[in-house]
């Protein structure tokens, strides 16, 4: 049985039983036929979400120090700018 057939059967049974569900990630993309985001886009979105949730608690000096050490200062700047504009 293909992954798509399995998901179709699973969804039918979940809906019959009136169980809420969500299909995400690669199986969801396969089922809906949409391309999956690249790993770097997913990582950016994950970090952005964490920064937004922890916005008031961020130690920006610490983050900037390690971004400089790791050579990802521009990436941190992009994420912080995006968080400030949401």
C-alpha cells in the first residue's frame, strides 16, 4: 500500500470516528502535493518562532556574541528584524 493510500484510509477512518487530526511534514506535503520547504527555511522559521515567544527574555548581547563567533551575524540580524516587524 502506498503512503498516499494509507493516508487516505487513515483520514477516512479518523473522520468517521469524528477525531480531529492534522497531517504535517513530509507526509502532509506528499498528500497535498505541495513542495516541502527546504531545511534552511524550516530552521529559520523554527528559530523565528522561538525568538518571538521568548522576545522579552532574550539576552541579545549573548546571542550577538555567539552569532559573531559562529559567523552567522547576518542570519541573526535577519531573524531579529523579521521578529520586530511581525
